[in-house]
């Protein structure tokens, strides 16, 4: 069931909202003139009305039970932020990517970027001039951190007001107002496709942010059965869950259909609790693959999963959910622990050369092995899954941002260490992901930053961040996550890429990617064509990869 | 890891307890003389000591952190009830079932019984004289409702003090003291095997009862991540969960090894929350099947599951847990709704002849179909699973006891209706289960009864029971679950089986079972050898079953 304000053209708009437990719902048109039009109840708890004289740009809210008015849970735009009204969007757009046939999943080289800090302007439009550089580097897929409307400190000027990694979004269908309009995002995707670059969008289906979420006024979006790190879990398997499932499935299709997005990166799917017989991810994968079949290029789903469970990416006939690929942290953690010597926090479970060798050969280091940091057995083997179903990295927003000061490896490793790390990732048989700036050794940190308008929440976030790092016994406090300066310090210094060692590193990445794309051994992603061994005494990992009679040996 | 008091003979006993977060544990020997012996810490949070001069019958507790003393979480006997000390048990027993080779799962005909109400005496020993009758009826597997130590109102005489269905047990390894000793249970199993009857034991791995559970003093048995209908869920996937998993896996092996139990019926597995990569049920099934391989007869696991999810019973290579069989309620609910006209509560989701036809043919009526009572889509297809992996019934403890007055079908149906119901179950291709007394039309109800010693808990149980039935708008209150009279009224009237219509019904059951065991069509459990159709206008269900050139047609 399509939800939200669906602009039909000629001043006609269809409003649909899911509110199975309400007695009445009406749409309150706010501009140009105020009027309230009741919605009619439909099957399965939906309410609907076709309204005339409603043009794109019209602001509206929904009045529930003849009392208060709230923004649309499926709002496509929130020009005044999370607490303001929703806006009717016309999706007509002159696409020029008709020749686009997509990028095959197994050949993707991901480049993760955060819209707000990737450019000085911090919006969609400013990304476009950099696409040629990325393409020249060899990148064929940008992965955009979440862009659904999140809250901001609206007391200060707009370009600084909204500071968020994106995981605090509360309107999954609404393009973040400070990043641009829906049309601006389409312009970016269109330009990417013209540059031969696919667009992966990071979407969050496991929680809503802590400020500006009014979905509870409309329907039981939450269940009390499970707790997530962010409070009650979203309701994917309890009474009335079908409306919640539809909401997120429609969200996925919305990005693919209206914005030509190539793939969705599903945030932390371990917090999508669904113990029903048909997991939400399975239903989502069915819907996306069914949509994809009618399209001129294939769309993909990539899960961020902390479970080390191949069930996520197995086909349904083998009891899986049919997700196309998943992130695997074990590679990162093994390599990071060896390169940096870090052993605190989750790095406690890594640090042996044998771990990295296992990550190359078996993907999961933890395949029902006891993990001391988790204090439990973790994972199962995924050796039945192709190597091309796993995304790996040595830096990403989390791994950098979870360091207290947001240090990148540039601050941690020697220049030779950085080159080794790049080779380890880009010449691996997995799908590599670079974090913006990694390719030229960006010096700016990527710290945890947020901005809320709720004072208590601001204090709670600050306290939480301090507490998190207190466990590591650092001498100083972490940077203030609620400060605009913290955000500004994370902006990239794009000119560095042409300077000294930064330029050497950039060239190194370009050569590695070129090699990855052309060498027959590196193109071979067969799981039985790789063998890795290790020697703890010599601190050595040897990876052998082969293809027919050719063999490459990597020593680290 | 074996846990509990393991009597080694010659007055030597090894005590092992899992307490990963305690600073010290000591065993406090209470009889014949008091002494306290410290346990030594072992790997993975276990504590252990071998103690001399400890003979079977010795009472003991564990002193934790040099403070309070509690009964052993893995106690094998609680002669003074849930709040008393644990007792050392010698498992030596003169088994005479050496010729026993077990009953194959697909040929099992289950007879569910509750020890306390099956006989006037209400204990294990009193069951033995009735085995010949059951065997003569054709029963080849008795299924004993849970017998792990539960609380009782110890202010009254012993034979009446303990009244519980068994799902409030708090010592999974301890044979309920009011039912007899561990040796008495062995005597019963031994006698069953001599009569050619397998013994299925109902075990509860999804919660502890509300009174007398001291496990929290020893280790993190619970997690706050999930809520069950009985409070916080048991910890199967959180930090330190391996000790909890080991506790229940050792429990399963304990019953199979020491008591020669043939199969375990796992209570309500939908409340065993485990979102790790290797579900507890999978690990349990591996352990049981591995144990079974070294035995002269095969042991089985049968899950009670409300999930309509064949993942439970699929082999691991198809993404399943490898449980041997599962209960399926859809057959019962479809048939019950048609026979009685009940449409309240969960019967709201049933009542069409098409439902029963689908239950015969596809097993799950709800295979990702919207269930109005659940207010969500439910189940997925299980057509890849053999019919012999499903246990069905028209009466069981829950379906009778969940009626306000514990009415059996004898009170609800005509005599012809009872005969029809028996035929529908016993001539189905699934594994049939009868509830004690069903075979001769027992007139005693089977009501919900409990007995606690905690006054607040007693009041809460009473109030809860009233509230449960208030929703059904009955005119009267339900029988008092905490009253001894309620319990006594549930005792079987075994002599009825030789009287009038009761005898006719008993003979009818015997003939049906005989037919089931001998007719080639009825022995054929192939899913593609059954076809069911229905006609709502004529209130008719037609089931065709065949085998080679022979076909049977059942019209209901």
C-alpha cells in the first residue's frame, strides 16, 4: 500500500496514512489556505482522500481523532525540520540516465560519504563536481550515509543547524532539508549514473531517532517485546505489524523507484527483531527483487549485520532471507587490531595474525567460536556463500567515529602502513569500501556529532558519550558531540589530494583499483581459489590467490 | 559441562555449579553433619569440588559469596520442596529394558497424561498398573506433562499440597517430590519399555516458574532484551549465555541418559528467544542426536511451536534447527471450531471447512495468511516437510484447560461428534495425540490449577485468571485455580472406561488405532498422497488418501 502524499498532477493529491487504532484522521492543508479534509477509512487500517487544488509545495499535517495535528509519518519533505509540517512533492524529473544498466554487485567498489561533511557546502549539489575525481580513482558506487530528515538546533543559521551522521532520522521518506530538495538528490543520482557510478543509500529500518518522531500518534510502530540499544524495538512481528512492514517496504521501493537508487544499505539489521515465520528482511528482499525484475537494471540490498549469520544472505530455498550482500566486520577488526595494536573494546576479540588469515579465507573469524569481549559464542560458518556477498573495509564512519577523537588511520599508521592497509582491502576478494578521504589520507577527523533542540536530550547525549569512553580510561574528555565546531572539524580538505604524500597515496589507491579490475586472479572471487596462512612469531600473514595457472602471493 | 551433584560411588560426590560472576561458592553439607567445603573456580565460570563422605540422600545447599545459601540450580531432588535444600541422588538402577529398541517417530501414537490427576494416588508408581490398558488400546508413547520440581502450599497434607500442571517448575533436573523419587520415575520408564511403550517427557526451557527460583543468585540466567509472557526471557544469546545453554542441554541429556526417556517435548519454543547465529534449539538438537547415535535406540525432540515455521524441523543444511517433529495447532483449531461452533479468542481465526481441508493437506492453515485474531500475517508453508513431522490432536491439556471450566469435548459434543473427532485425528496422516481419558470420554474436567505458598502470588494468579475470562463475557467466575478442590475434580474416573457409552467410545478408539496401524493407505504418510476439499454450504470436508491403487475417502 502506497502511503504519504501522492501528487497526481493537475492540482490533485492523494493522501494515505496508516492509523488502524484511530477514530478519525483528517488532512490539514496549511498553505496557501487553511482547510481540513477528513480521510476515509480503508481496509487494513489505512485512511485515504483525494484532494483537489493541492499543488506541489503545499504544506500539511494530519489531525488525529479531531485533536492534535502531526506531520505525516511518510512525509516526503520537511522544509521546516522534524517538528514542522510536511510538504507535497511532485516527483516529475527529467532523467537522462536512460542508458544506465547498473553496476554488477560483485564488481562494486564502494565509497562511503557523509553529505554534510564531504563538501564545504554540505549538500547534494556540491557532490556533483567531485564525481569525475571519484570515477577517475576507479570508484563505481558511492554509498551515501542516511539522508532522512533528522532534527537540528534551529536556533543557529541553517547551514550549521543540522549536524548528524543520519542515524537519528525520523521521517524515512523525507530528504533531509539541509541537504537539498528531493529534486537535488535526483540531480545527484542522475549525475552519478552519467559518470558510471551507482548510488547506494544507507537506510535505517531498526529505530527512529530520539527527537521529532510522532509515529506513535498514528499507529503501533513499536513493540514492548524486544529492547534495542535505542529503546523499544520497532514492531515487525506483533499485532498490527503489517502496517509497519509495509511502511518500510514502501520506503525501500520509494528510493529505488523515484530516485533511481541502485542499492540500499540496511543499517544494523540485528536490531530488526522479527521472530515471525517470515522475517521482515525476507519480505523486503522479495519486494525489492520483484520491483527490480521490471527494471532496466538490477537493484540490490546490502545488510549491515553484526550476527555473522549467512542466513541473511542465503536464498529462501536454503532458509535464508535473500539479501544480496552483507557487511562483515571481522576483516576490519582483524586488520585494524594488527595494524594499530588496539585491543580495547571489541578489538579484544582480535589481534592474532591467524584472525586475519581466517578473515581472508573463511570471511567470519567468529564462526561459533567463543568471543571474549562478547562473553559468548558468536557466528556460524558462511563458507557456502560466495566471497562477493561480503563488503569489507579498513575504515568506515563507525570505525573512525567510534574512536574518541575520530582519528583516521592517517593519524595512527606510518605511510607504509597506510599503503599496506589499502592493498589488504583493495586486493582482497571481497567487495571493498573506502570512507571519504581515505584514498588520499584526509587529515580531518570523523567524530561523532549531533544537534538536537531538546536540552535534556543534548545533556543526555553528552553524558552518554563521556560514559562510553570512561571505560577506556582516557585522560581527556571526548569532543562535545553537540558542538558545531566538532561538526566543522570533520569537513574534508579536498585540496590535500594533490599535495605531497596525499597525492602519492591517492595514486596508490588508483593503481590498486586498476589492478583489481584487470588482473584475472583478482577478478576471481571463487572461495576455493584463496588460501591464507599465518605465523604469529614472524607477525606474518600470507594470502595466496589463483586463477587457472596464475597465482598471486601476498605477504603482510 | 556436567552440572549438579554427581555421585561417584563409595561416598564420593562431585559438585559443579555455574556461577561466572561470583567471588566464591561453597557447598554446605547439611546432613548427617553440617560442613562447608569451598568449590574451586574452573574455566568458563564453573566451580567444582570432589567431596568425600557424602552419601546418596545427603542434603546440601550452596553458599554464595560467603553469605546466603541456596539450593542447587541443577538440583536432582528437592525432598522439602522448592525452598528447601537439594539432595544427592545415586543414579544406579537395575534396568530391565535392555531389549528395548524404541518406537519410530512416524508410528508414534501419543497419550498425554498429568501425573497428579491421572490416578487417585497422583504419583509415578500408580501409573504402572494402567500401562497394560494403554498398550491394549494401541498407545505406544505416553507423554508426561512436566515433572520438574514446582512449588506447593506446604501448609496442608502432602498428597494435596502440590497442585500444578508442571509449567511452574523451578528445578529442571529435580523430579517433583510429590510424584515420587528419581528411582520411581525410572521404574515407570522401565515398565513402559517392558510394555512396548515409549516415554516422552515435557520439558520447559522457556521460563522458570514464579516461586522458588533462585538461579538469579548464581548467574545471569535472564536477559533484559526480550520479554516473555512470564517476564524477562531466559538468556540464550546475551553475554554469558553459554552457561544457560549448557544448563538446558545438560538437562535434556540427563533425562535421556539417566532415565531412558525416549523423546522430549519442548514447551512453547516461540518463547526461547535466541537471535544469535546458532539458535539454542539447533545446538540442543545436535547434542541430543549426537548422544542418540551411541545408543541402542533413537531419541527424539518434539517442539511445541506457535510459529508455523518449518525452520524448526528442517535439517541444518536447509537452514533449520534439526528438531525431529513439532506440534501443529492449526489442525486442532480448525476441527474444534467446526465441531463446537466456538469462535471466541484464537478460534476467531478458524471456522471454515476450507481451514480443516487445508490443515489436512498443507498442515499449516496459516502460511503467511492474515490472521484476524493475531492481527498480523502468520506462518509460512511447510509443504517441504513430511506429514510425520507434525503432532496433532483434538484435545490436550491446553485446549481443555484453557476453557474456563476445563470442559472436555465429552461435555460439548454429541456421541456421534466424539466418534467423528476421534476418526478425524486417528485416521489423519499426522502423529496423533490423545489426552488422558479422551479415549473413553472422561467426564472429569481438566481445569487450570496451581498452588503457591506466596500469598501475593496466589492473589495475582486468581485475578489474572478472572481477567482472562472477563474478555469472553461469561456470566460466572472461573473455578478458583488455587483451590485443592479444583485439582481433585480433575482426577480421572478410570472405571468409566468399562461403562456404557464410555466403553463403546473406548472400543471405537481401539479399532481406529488398529486400522491406523494396519491399513496400507493409513500407513502412507507421503504428503503427495492426500487431497482434501471442502464445501462450506454443505459443511463438508472430503479427504482422499491413497497408496498405489488403493484409495480411502473420508467425508466429514
